[in-house]
C-alpha cells in the first residue's frame, strides 16, 4: 500500500516519489513527456506512432509506452484552454471557440481518464528550457506564433524552479505568425515548413526587407505589428511582380532578414528587463538556426532545449508539475530499438560509398535526427546531396547537416561566438574547407553543424570515429530517416518498411 503527501505524490518509507506526465495535444505536434522523481525518463511525439505528420492528438501506443514508467500522480496540460477559447473568439475563430469537444477535459476522457492540471502555454515553453538548462539562473526569452494570447514573453529564472514573468507581448503582435504567414504566401505549409523558407532565403536577395518592416511594424515599438498579418501580406504581395521562383527566394530572404533583426532587438529589450547573463531561448522561433548564429556571436551562453516548439511543451508542463529543475541527460527519450549501435556494419557500407539508414537506441525528442534515426553518407561525394534529396523527395536546394566529432569542429568550421559544442543542430557555421565537403554546404556557404561526443551519443560517436580512423574525415552527412512529409522512423518495423520501399539499407 502506498501513502500520499498533500501534493499527491507517493511516499515510500518517508521518501517523496512522484511521476508527472506533461501533455501537448489538440493544437499541432502532439507529445507526451514523463518526469519520474525529477528524471526525464520519456518524451515522444505522437506522429512517430501514428505516421501522421504533426499529429495533434495522443494515441494508445504513446500512452502505453508512458505507462511503462508507472501510473502518473499528476497529469499537466501545456496551456489554459478557456483562455485559448477567449483568444479564438477575439480573433474570429468561432468554429474552434465553440467546439467543446476540443476541450482537454472532454478529450482526455476518450484517451486516458485522469484529472488534469493546467499551466500557461508560454510558461510551459519557459520551463521546458529553464528546467533542463545547465544554468542556475538565466533570462528566459520565449517567442512563438501564439499561446493563449501571448506571443513573446521574457522571464527571470532562478534554480531550482522559480520563474518570474517580466514582459509580455500579446496577439496579434507575433514574430512567429508573421514568419508563418510568409511561409504560406510562398506556397509552403505554415506551422510545418518554416525551415524550408529559411533554407530558401540563401538563394535570394533581401530586396523587400526594408519595405516589409515599414509596412508591418509599428515605429514606436520594434516588436509591435501595425495590422492583420495575413490580410496585410496578401495586399502587399498583390502589388509585387509574381514572375518566377526568384521572387519567392527574394521574399524568403527579405522576411528572414527582418526576423533576424527583430530577434536581435528582442534580446536587447530583454536585457533592459533582466540582468542575467545566461540566456534560455525557447518557442518555435528558436528553431531559426540562422538567427541563432547571430545571437551566439553576441552571447555564447545560450541554451535551447532541442525541442523548443510546441511538442517540447509537454516536457515543460511535466517539469512545472514536478515543481523544480529536472535531470536532463539528452534528447534520446523516445521508443527504444534494442541492440548495440551498428558501428562496424554501418562504417563498412559508408566506406563503400553507400547512403545508409541507422535506427538504433532511443528515438530523438525534437525535430532533428541526431544519430539514432538518421540517414547517413560520406560528405565528400559530389553527388551525395542530389542523391539524398532524391531519396527524401525534397527540393534540390535543401542542404544537409554535418555530424562531426566535437574535438575536430574548429578544424573544419568557424563556429558562431567561438562555441565548442552544438549537439542539437541549432546554429549554422562557415565551413573552412567547403570544396572538400560539397554535400554539407548550403548556398550561402554555411552548414548546420552537429557536434558529437562519446558522453551523449556513444554509438554514433564510435561510428564517426571509426570512419575518421579509416578515411581521415571526422564527419558524416546526417539527415532524418524519413521522406518529405512523413515522420521519422520510430520502430524497427518502420525501418524495415523504409528499407523495402526506398531500397536503402537501415542498420540497427
């Protein structure tokens, strides 16, 4: 028999024990995280199980896997639903506002019967970053499309679990909504393909950046918008010369430059509210790795949890339910494919010039494949980039990332702010020897670098080290083991299906 303390946690022999679930669902990027006695033991995306890209719901499989760590003492929802409905009414989203079935209390009855606690959307973002960070104190900056009403928030954080809100911007003043709106206007899918817009920017000229800033931003406050974003963009683009793809590239370059400037201004504003030197940077806008590189040049002490968008909020909600800093050991928190990392067999295939898949160990929590669900190749091959884009059915302009042994990163890349580690592909760097590695060089000469260490990724590290010992090349091309529009491979069965369909050997 167990006994419970006043906060609902179990007490065994006088020691407090607690299992907290955090849930993100009914928006986009459904996810579930489990914090057990202060340890992050599980965190996963629904899409990996259902094979529906950006699936907003939970599913029986993700709940079953979470239950392997024990039944929860608390279940915490990542936002406040009634505040969100108020904002939906305010913004004219009447169908969503009056749909009672999408209330978490009603929804959870259909998937897992439990009492819910609620925390605000932006506080979930802030906690997901702050409570996993290496810092004892920090200024926390959150920017996304929208929470309930919040679009930007600035916080002071003091360990183990104190978050104090200092400044907030609210709908419709949103950097994330503006970027997503431009994503849609160039023919991409908003809330999913913003990273493609960022990649397109390298092929264009920021011809319209000054015009966009003048058209959309209030001169009295650099982060406030003048008008309805979507209507304003539609009207603005109606007057532009829609002639060819180059126009879309130039628009992408322009909005990218504007967003970079606004993010830098946001960080300067944050300085006026917080004296903390360390920065925690969260929200969907923090996925813009080109802007992140500019930030790191000004301050290398920036922590971005590797899942800073909405899916990461399940971890933030769980951490808030726990009430303190959590033990973060890395992003490999999802479904496990058992067995030793396939170092020897994978290295032999790479030495033969093959493009291969690896599906081994626990799946990554976050949008980046970091070695456990990856498509890999030798970065020195002149045709590798085109071959990999063909396999993944992506646009030919799309770049690939290098995964490099951390101890060699400065030999090959000029890292922003002189940082020595970039384990989660969150920033870009200039390659010192671009002609030697055509597969990992983008049109602007940059690469989205992943540094790999024995401590965090022992199997992947051993594979790259063996490849280096054989070839003198301390890096591999690393991209996600999926096809455009599909979720990452999750299980061995998914890996087998990928192998058969695309004729790519997947090692486990």
